[in-house]
């Protein structure tokens, strides 16, 4: 069966597009955009009541949440991106959940309140708090990558690297924040330079 991936590349769907390309599995991408004309329609809410993308339909199994989808696909299809044992699985889960809680929301706020929101909607207090939170997270990540030699788990590129690099993507409008953490900058640049990453992000025009 061909995996059905629902969502626009101009959303977190790009993370799972990257994942399926790394795994080399066949898939069909149905381009559903976030918002009232796409992910908030009654049809889409039947498969994801949260009203977000991406969603996958894998032979009848419906899953949403991009990083959880990536973890599932890694486990199902195996290979070097997947955990090799229970210890690696724990570490991969750790870094993925860390990215969700410690990095992504603050990096997204830095992007929104520092760049993408209309000027009258930006909040300098939120921006300052978010920048401080991102700095703390990047310091943790930089320390881990310095000790490990460039990958988070197993001395190789795994789904944990892909998930964390996907969350760092929010900092593309504040590159100076990663520049202050050389191991993070090298990690992010190496991840985005992977051929399958380039292919996925090219769908956005990046």
C-alpha cells in the first residue's frame, strides 16, 4: 500500500516529506493547506479533529502530529534512521520530546514576534522571553552535540536528528542565534544539506 501524506509542504508536513524521502518509501501527497479552506474543513476535521496537518493514512492507520509520525515511520521501516535497540529508542524519544517542549514553541515565537507577524502584532516582551528560552535550549543542544561528535543518537543520522533539525528550522529568520553555538550550526547545516532534505524543502521553494 502507498502511504498517503496529507498536508502542504508550506507547513510542518515538510518534516514528514523529508522523512519519507530519507526512508525511500512510496507515498502520495495530498496538498491540504492549514486554515479554514483546508485543515479546518469538516472533511479534514473528521481525520484530525485538531484541524492541523500533516496527517498520514497508512493502510487505514490514521496518525497526526508530525514528529510522532516520523517516529512511527522510522520504527516501521527500520534502517539507520530507526533505533537499533531499546536504549536508542529511549534517547530518540527523549530528544524528540525535548524539541517539542524546550525548543519548538520558543523558536516559533522568535520567528513570529521577531519577523513574520505584522508589526502591530509583535510583542517585544514575548520576543525577549522566547529568545532567552531558545538560548538556553541551544546551549543544551550544543553541549550534547559537542560531546557526541555531531549526532544525537548512535553516532549516525537518525530520526532524532531529523526531528530536532526540523524544529531548528524556525530559527531561519534569526540565524545569529545558531551562529553563537557552533556545534548546533554545524549540525543544522549538515542536516539541511542532506539530499533528501534538499528535495523536501525544495517543495517550499527553499
